[in-house]
């Protein structure tokens, strides 16, 4: 964004953030950073504390401990918050009798942007023609679009979205992905939550994964993918002879799995097959184990199936 | 702050609430002032020259103030009911300016209701009380301005109450039960106490304060400066009423108290 001075523009820092609702600990010592110029995916199962965290970042919920800062200051100290951060939250509502255009005009008045900006954001989200309809008659997807229009009205540096995919049709989701990537490419920050890895996998550059209010993974998406290397799983006549033969070709990451299969990392099925043929080891079965991020995500966030 | 005020004006103008309440306000003013109000029979009218319109106008103003209160309560609590409060709070770093803006705009709506009550009431009075003496312009203006102040305070109090309670139905029912019944029962209880000091407390309740402010001048014009306070005592159900400005101060103090409560609650509330 031209004219936005300072290298801290758009950075969100969360430090030791905690929230207790009575006896329930919703968020527990969360620390992460949202960098400008990238899309940060905020992942966790339903009820893991995502919404509470986002609402604390936005000053809507008061933390029990820790703090969240946007551009180096808490939300309550931002001069004109809507010009810095825009948010699409789940429980964000609209007066059913108010039209989308008039709803946006109340926000444009509050944050001091010209009324022409209302037409611009309506156009951006594709609601120009539906703008004079009462929001009570809107579909869930249209409401999500309107919520995004509200968030964009202040031309913010930071965009916070809580499960924006809910209610959007596949076309809308694809549009949103492209939009968020474009937004981040302009040097702005995006923090987008989801309970589905697949939903942010194609959009996010950086991931923050939480489970039960605690951070279980944080870093580039690549790091998560590389945290488990692809393996070739083999059932064969002799584990020892195959392992020896593979070791001679430089493949040494070999484990015997509990079910009797051999797990070989750092190679591919063709090489394993060739080596086995040469060594005269019979192969009874071979599987190329793909890295399934979703599976990894489940393992990271696995929790006993019980109500806390 | 200017932006938040502008936003509240647009919020108010973009739903039906304000004119939906204006219709009964105007109709009631027409009815009450056309027939001289409930006071016609209560006040001795020996020569038929008493400017009763002043009293009926004051009575209509009292009812108008309730509509100002309802507008404030419903408008402020609607933000919580429809969950627009999230968006509203995202447009302001702090929450108190939102409360101040809401109270200001609700006060303006209340004052506007009172102004309409006065204009419509005087027109109805001209049509219905042609035979009676017409009040002086100065006294009509005084009752109008006092009525506007009272309705403005009730509007502001309503917006603060709606913010503090946040549940629209609870806030509205609570406010109406208190204004229409609760304070009357409280006044009877206090008024029947042994101690005169306790009886005097009746004048320090919000509804009574507003009624004292409205009835003071008409009572003085109709019953004379000596009997005036007694008429106010009878009409408002209070003991030793202060003058009209004292009544307004009582109402303003209650408005301030509710606003302070709303301020504290709003700043601490988690918007989930």
C-alpha cells in the first residue's frame, strides 16, 4: 500500500494471550505473529479457541492474561481502527430491515470515509445490484460478502476473517482465495481462521495451528509438509537383506513398523523395487505413502472425544 | 466523535422505529389537546376562561417522553439483538464514544417528538378549545421547551439503559413497567411514610421529576403561584416539589446515573 509508512504497518503480535470463561480455559498462553505481505492461516478444530482469539485481537473480548497488538498498539489505542484492521466475524449481524447500502453508509459515516467508498466495496464483493435490498432477505453467502464489504470499507492494512468459507458456494470460495492472496500481495496482512486445513492450504503462506487453546504448530506451510517425509512401505521376504541392500545405495532411513511393514524414507518405489530385485528379495506388497496434510492436522489437533 | 454521531443518525434514519413511534405520539397529542385532557374535569373552571390547553399539553408531553424512552431503549438494544454491536465497536477504539453518540441521537429524537407534540397539540387545541382562553405564547413556548428537555433526557436515559441491559425485551419491559407502574407504587409507599423527609423523596424519582418539570408552569398559570405547588403535588403524586428546573435536574441526575452504569458495563462486556 503506498503511503503507509513504517515497517510495522500491518503486523499483528499476540503474546501469551489467555482467556478463561469461568472454569473453562478457552485460550491458553497463545503467542504468534501475523506478518504483512502474507496470508496467515489460523487453524484448529471447532471450539479450540479461534474465535475467542480473533475477538481478543480486535478488542471485543478482554484477555485474562497476555495481550494482542496491531501495528504495535492494542486495538483500544488505534486512532481510527477501521482504517487499520477490517474484520469478518461469525456472529457479525445486520439489522434485517436495513438495506446493505444503508448498513455500509452507517459504517462509512462512523469511520469517516467518503460515501463513494460504499459503491466501491459493493462492487468489489459483487453486491452492487442487491445493495438496495433489505439484508433480512439475504442468503448466508450474501451476508458473508456484505461482511467483507464492511471490512474493506476503511481500506485496512490488516484483514481478519473468522471461518469466511461458511455459507459461500465453491465459486465464492475460489473468488475469496484469489482476493485474499491479492490483498496480501499488496503488502498487507491477512489472518484467516478455519477448522479445515484444505480450506486454507491453497491460500496460506504461514500457519498457526491451535488445539484446546494452545499453539501446536506455527510456521510456513512448507515446514508442516516437510515435518513428515514421504515413505515407501514394503512387505518383503527379508527385512535385513533389503535394508542392507538399500543402505549400500545410500538409503538409510528405514523403520520396521508395528504391523510388520518396512517404512523407507528418502526414496521412491522404483528404486526400492530395483534394489530388491538385485538383492533377490521377494516383494509381497508395496505402497507409496503420500503426505496427507489433513492427516497431519488431525494428529496435531487430536483430542479425546469428550466435552471439557 | 462526529463520525459516530453521523453513524447513529444514519442508523436511526434507516429503520422504521423512529417514525413508527412518532405516529402514536402525534395521535395522542391530537386527542389529548383536542378534548382538553384529563384535567378538564379536575381543575375548577368557574368562568370558562382558564387556558386549559397548557395543562393538556403538559400531560401530552409526559406521554411523549415515554415514547422517547422507548425509542432510546429499543434502538440501543437492537444493536445487541441483531449483533451489529460487533461492527459498531470495530469502528471505534473505545466504547464510551459510541454510548455518548447513541445517547445524543436518542435525546435529539426525544426532543423532536416533544416538538411535534407541541405543534400538533397547539393546532388541535386551536380547533377544540376555541371558546376557552388561549395560553400566552410565552407559556406555550416554556412548556414546549421544558417538554423537549424532558423527552431528550428520557431518550438519552433509554439509550443508556438499552446499552446496559442489552437484552431488548428485558430492557423495554423493565423500563415500561417501572415508568407506568413501578414508580407510582414506589411513590405511594414513600408518600405514606411517617417521616416527611421520606415523603419528600418522592420528588427525587425520575418519572416524578419529569412530571414536576412539566406541571410546574401550567399549575402556576392555572391555579396561581400560591396554589400551584399543591396542584403539582396532586398531579405528580409528590411531596414538596421543587420548581420545574429542579425536576429537570432530578431527571438529569438519573440519566447520568444510568449512563455511568452503562459506561462501566459496556467497557467491561465481552462481545462474543
